[in-house]
C-alpha cells in the first residue's frame, strides 16, 4: 500500500484500475476498505484511489487536533504522490467533510465533488449523537461505543437485509479497533465541522447523496448541504441508511459513474 507524506504525517492509500482518477475518502474510524464494493465497480473504467484519513487504517495518528486545513492537506498529498492533477472526489460521512475542505482549499484539484451521508454543519441531533458517543467511550471504552453506534449507522431494514455483513463489520472492529485517541480526535473534527458559511464559494460540480433512513446524517441535513452549494444536485436513496454505500453499492457506483460523465 503506497503512502504519501503530509508534512511529517504518513497517509496510506491504495490504487486500482485505469482511467479518469477518483479519490474515495471513508468515514469516521474507517479505512480505505470501506469503499471496496463501490470502488471495485468504478475501477472497471477509472483509476480509483482509496485513502486512509489520518487516525484511521494504516495512516499515522498524530497527537494534534484534526483541523480542516490538515485533513485537506492530507488528501492533497495523496493526489500529489499518485501523480494526479485533478480527481473526482467522493467522501462519505466524515470523509464528506474532509472532501468539502479539500474542494474549498484546492478547487483546481477537484473535477467533481460527491458528498455522501454527510453534512455542512452539525445540528442539535448530530451534536447530541456525537456527544453521546464520546460519553460511551468514557463509560465503557470503544467496545461500548461501537455496540450502540451500530444502531445509528444501520437502519432496522439494513439489519434484515445485511445481517452477515453487519456481524462481520462488528467482528472486524472488535479484532482491529481504531486507535482510541485518534478516534476521539476524529469525533471532535466531526462535532466542530461547520462550513455552512463558505460552501457558497464552491464552483465545483457537486452531487449530494443521502439515505432516506439515515439517522446519523439525516436527509434534512443532506438537503441543507445541497442548498448551500451553488448548482448542486441532490439524490435521496429511498430506504437506505447511513451505510448506503454498503447497502446499495451497485446503485451508488452507477450514480457516481453517471455524474462523472455528466456533471
């Protein structure tokens, strides 16, 4: 797995396929493997870069606050190391927040921007959810937090449709949990994320995708995000939860391919 240097921080990434480049950024505590189901489909016609954000996967876990300018610089370092001038940038959840910072800081490096299961800023619901997750870590560590947060990531419908996948994800998190201090820094980044006053500056073709059953980053926040970006498209996937890239991977890959071709 190659690595890019962002200052003195190592950011790991993987590459697959050939064609127009796509940068996929995962969510809170997740590694590049998060995007494998969607990315493998995109790789049939694109060069896909899967990034591990700082604090996740095989990337470094520096003991500093994870601020917007730093996470944007991390993704820029991945593009530079991969020799990519500009990419279709796709971020899910926390990755969508990172993608917003990248597009604002370096719009010339972003061909299109797709923001999945994410928001422009926290609201009262998401603040309480994030505070509750920190409280759970304080009370019972990461295992307690994961045991409860899984009910927000997946909907009741998803538990019926993807029970084996969900059990497998829980097992992987139990066997290879993220670094707790880094996870807390990522939670803080999500809790303090607020680009609502700046998104109007974007002139990058943008697609916002939300799951109709998303309890973490609700469709209300998705529509608000799309309204803040000039000319943005909004797509809501009926019946999908926060984990829609796993639940509807083929649909998401087709949606992305169509958007890349006709932004």
